[in-house]
């Protein structure tokens, strides 16, 4: 079938530009990939198996129900040794046939698929069903080779069919779209299932079934699986917006109404488009290519703004839906390579590469001017995937260097003693205690193939198609009998305009006659990313005259200021949660002029509140640098609004830790001889943070770490915690004080208990394992930050409140009212919860990541209500992404 082979055989005819990498260097990098895989895989087997995933910071397995819930993210876990199944075909690709054979035997003997547990249909399909089918394909290939797996009798295929039958009840809807979740034992009907009440699913969740289900049908000869997957795709095609030919992000599985009408190529939709093209490659059905081409034309018309890919509204495709991009769209250049559209693939990949070099990893979301929007990075493989496909298409050694960058960053910033840890915040280098199964399933496949020569690979990868989880399905399935009983809706001649798409392989010599052409595409994009990191605008006076008291000068404990407020009809109210609210009663002002001054003061305070959203203190990092950690463990820490500003220190503060006595730090330190010259560990509670800092500073400490006393608290599930002042000047505090939640604090305490001498580095971001990193331009944090005031403008006692409290960067003049944000203890600690960019990442490939997103909004041009509306919209989108994915 020439069209199939043509699209899948990558075109490497383009002459490379620049110096070719030597075979010795490629071999060195290839061996490094294998060593990194061994480090990750062996630690999973040693410390986590048979659990679904490895927790690399605590060196144990993640078992659902035994760890604190992460919400929808945990629906990927089904107590079926997820990481082992997801890694099966990776073992074969990396020439680890002995380990593969042992892993298959473990799966057959240990894994159960009838667990009474609710799982994501989408994730279980791409990871577990895909993993079993990929493993079966590899087992058959090895058995036919005559040396390995001679005992194999399609056992993995039998398990795959068992799982497929368990997923089928999810498709029992009037539309044919599957429920997003299913109980592996009880299905979706009945109270014992604990599911089946959902009404919405993401487009990718419903449209990413055809490869695995069609392969299962053709391997087993049972058409029921392919029938259901085709029916779901047909329904999504029918529900596309007919004018724009785009699909939305979330759809009602019963009515077919679009719940979210924003459309892009990232989270929530991505693999729907991927599977249309790959279904054509695997199955040879022209219908899938026709549909993909129609969608692709609309993507390039409305969504693609080279090098950007921006979401739009399906009914108004010229109207942008948001001003940021999520990291899942990094797969799209690779898909464009398969389509044969190389130029936009080069442009978008270059943009992603420059963002990666700026932040070490792709943030979960970043703005159109390439600043961090959501700061997590769960070791996603999509950028490596596109790098591999572009190298195969162009032969340009530039992409080998991009692969080297990926390897170096993984080793420098993500590698820990028990595996590789996800990045909780790319700005600080802090870690999250997770290593998702897709890291082993995808990342190491694409990196190995990038540096491998043909003789290094035990089979011809051109004979296979990669699923969205990088599992390998043989193209020979296209010749398997198609006994499907359902005929897909044919695309009418009127709908299909394929004039812009050549059905033959593009000739890269004609497309790019100049070998330097790819470089000429990349250079303007590199320059644009480098120059597009504007500083926050300086505070501008509101104009319209100046009241006798400026908002930025106000101090809540200054009697003169309070008297000026009283004369202007402004009263100050201390709320029970520690925040301070300002309310104006125009009728209580001493004069009409004073009332006008009060109005201007309130307006100025609101302007200041909005402006402070540009000045949030970012999270800090606590890096354990002593043996045996050597800087590989990095903990996310909350900053203090007083003491040493670590962002202004190129070296940070380094020292050994010791527990202060008393542990609360609220009275004079009794073990000062041990605290002197050390970093003191303290427990939260009983007194103000500033008082703790003063006591350990008096004892000679060089820094302090406050550990939360709330059992179970974790930066994985709680917003960033900022420590506020105590209402007095804190200029006397000169040491750094950082805050750790209970879980992260326990990691430090356990290390101290086991190794007695533990040295840490307190800094604004993690350093490269003992190497001092030159301070970089602070160009990574998107403008976000709440204020500690809630100005209320009241005319005739009408109240207008700022409902959202937000953290602030407090100057000495403002510390008096810093109980804003959320105060941790009513009569103990003052703190501000930072809600920007600390969200938990989304679990699956198809979801928009989760928690407290913040857009890059110019507060000078928007009202507070608009700012809060934008914040709520982003928050809803962020939570929806997590939901959609599963």
C-alpha cells in the first residue's frame, strides 16, 4: 500500500547543515540513554514493583489508596503494575531481551486485571492495553527469530483481550463515546461500580482508542473492539463545527453537545488528531486520512501562528481562547513530519527548544512571550518525540544536539538516587515525588532511536507505528482481515478538498534546495524567544491628584496613618482569618474633599493590589548536597517576606542542619553551641515566624527552615506558603528563613536521622550538583500575586469586596498589613498562600494540567473584577484539564 509506506517512511534526503556528530559521540550518547534507562527501570523494580509507579524521592512504590489522593491523576493507577507493562517493548528496543523475557513472566504470574478499582478508560487503553499489545508484538517478533521467547503462546494477547472486554462497557452510551472511567471488576452500571455518573469526556479521551482497539480486533479476529472505536470517531467527526472544521475540548457523552468550545492541538484534543493520521497509516483506510487533512487545513488556518499554536473558539476561530500554550502540544511537530509539512514543524520545534533552554524543561504551560504559566514538568516525552522525527526527516545534526540537551538536563536536574523525579517547579529546580510510567515507555525509546544506527536496533522500526504512548504496533495489521460490521460515515466529495495535500512523499531536495534553509527558519525564532521576556511595568501613579496618604506608604500600626484614614472615611477591619479589609464610608469623611481623597486612596490601593500581582515572591529550593544525595534531592520551599533575599545571591546559603531546642524556636535557643554556624530546623506554631528567625539568629544560625506541624501536608497538594512579618519592622532579620510542608520536612528529618550530618543549600533555584550556577536573569516567572488588602469602596454603606486574597511582596511599610493572603494560624503564624504556578501537574497526555493557573495580565489595563474573572477562568481550565485527561 504505497500511501501507507510513503507517509510512514521518513524522508531523510535533506542535506544536513552544520557539523555532523561523529559515530563515536553518537554511540556515547546512546550508551548514556541505556544507562539512564537502567537507573530508572532497576529502581522501579527494586523499590516499587509490583506497585504501579515509583516514588523516587522516598524510594517506594505508589499504591493507590495508601498514598494521599492526587485526584483524577490517580485514575491512571489500577494496581496492575502499570510501569512494568508500559515498559515491555522499551526493553526489546534497547536490546534487553533477557530482561524482557523475565518481565513478561512477571506480568503473566503477578498482574491481575479484575481489581475492584475505578480507572481512566483513556489511560488504561494507551498505557496498559497498548503496553500488552506492544509486548505481544515484540514477543512474536523475537519468537520468530528463533532465539528468544520460544515458550510464548500469545499469553499477553489473551490478557489484552481480557482487558479490552473489561473496557467495552464504557462504550455503552447513546452516542458511542466512552465513559471517562470504568470499574475493572464491575463496569459502569450499579452502585458497586462507584462510577458511571459522568457526563463529559475530553475529545482525545474518546478519540484515542482506534489504534489499540483495531489492533486487538485484528490480532484476535474479533471485530467488536474496532467497531466501537470507529463508532466513537465517527460521532466526533459528525459533531465537529462545520464552518471551522474544528472540534472542542470537552463533549457531553450522551447528547454530543460541546461542553468546552476552545480548540487547539494540546491537552484535551492532541491525540485525536494523531490517531486519525496514524489510523490511516496502520489500517490503510483512506477515510481517516481525508478527515485528518480537513482538520489539518483548519489547524493551519486558525490555530497555527508560526511558531505558536494558540487555542481558538470553534464557532469563532479568529478569536483566541487563551494567551498561553501547554506542553502537550510539543508532539505536534512530530505529527507534521508524518504529514510531510516540514517547515512549520521546524519553526514550532525551534520555539519549544528555546523555551526548554530558557527553563531547562518545558513548563506545563507557558505564555506567548515564553514565560512560565504553570511551572511543573512531569518528565514529559513529547519534545523528545518531535526531536526524533525531525532528525529522521532532515538528517540535520542540530537535532542531535537538541537530544543531548534533553539528556544533560535530565541528568543534571531530575536524576535522584532512586530514579528520576518530576520537576515541581522548573524555576527553582524543586522535585515532585513521582516518576510516571510514560517516562520509561516513551522518553527512552525516542532518545535511543535518535542516537542509534540501524545495526543498533533489533528490528526495523519502519515496520511499526508508534501509538501515543510509543507502543509498537506492526504495519502488517493493515493486511489483516477487516471484519468490521460498522461502516464509517463516508466523507462526501463536497466536504473533501484535498488539493493542498500531495499523496506522494514530498521531495525534500525540492522543498529545501539550500542546506542552510532549516537554520534560516530557526534563527528568527531563537532571537524572538531570547528577546521576549519583558520586565514588569513599574508602578505608575494613578493620576487625578494625590491624596494626603499614598497607598504604598500606608502602615497599619502607624497612628497617624489610621487617623488620616478616619478623616477620609476609611476604616480598617481585622478579619478572623488574619486578613485586613479596608472599607470606605463616604458619609463618615470629615469633608467632601476628604471623601474624595478617600475614594482616590481606595482606587490607589486597588491599583497597588493588582500591581503586586506582578511581584510575587517565587518558591525557593532546599537542595541536599551532602553524601549520598550530592544535590540530587531538591525540596520545594516557601519563602519569607523578610530576611535574606536568596534571589539576589549567586551562591545561596550552604550549611549543615541541626534541630533547634526548643523545636518551636519561640524562646531563647538552649543549644546555641550546636546551632551556631548551622541552619536551624524549627517547627511551625506557637509564635510568629519573625520571632523564630530572631531567636535562631541570636544563637548564631546562618539560616532557618520551618517545618509544618500539620501532619500530611505536602507541596504536592497545597499552594505555596509564604511567611509574613509580625507587624513590626523586620530589617533586623538578616538570615534566610524557608518553609517546608510536613512531607518535605520529613524527608529532611529522616535524612538527618540516618546520616547525622546533612548539608543543604538554600537558594532561589537548584544548583547543578555542587557547581555554583551563575545567577540568571529573572525571566522565568509570570506576573502573578495577590495582595494583603481587600479595599472596599462604600458609598452610602454599599460594599465592594475583593473576594480573592493573594500573596504580596511586602515592603517594610506594608508588612503591617501582610496578614493578607491566607493566614496559617489565627494567633500564631502569619502567612500568605501563593496560588501562582504551584499547581499539580495533569497526569495524562490529554489533560490540561491542574490547579491554580495564572495568566499574564496587564493590571494597568484591567479592572480588579476582570483580573479575578481571568483568574477564575484559568483555574477552571486548569482543573478541567486534569479531569479531561482521565
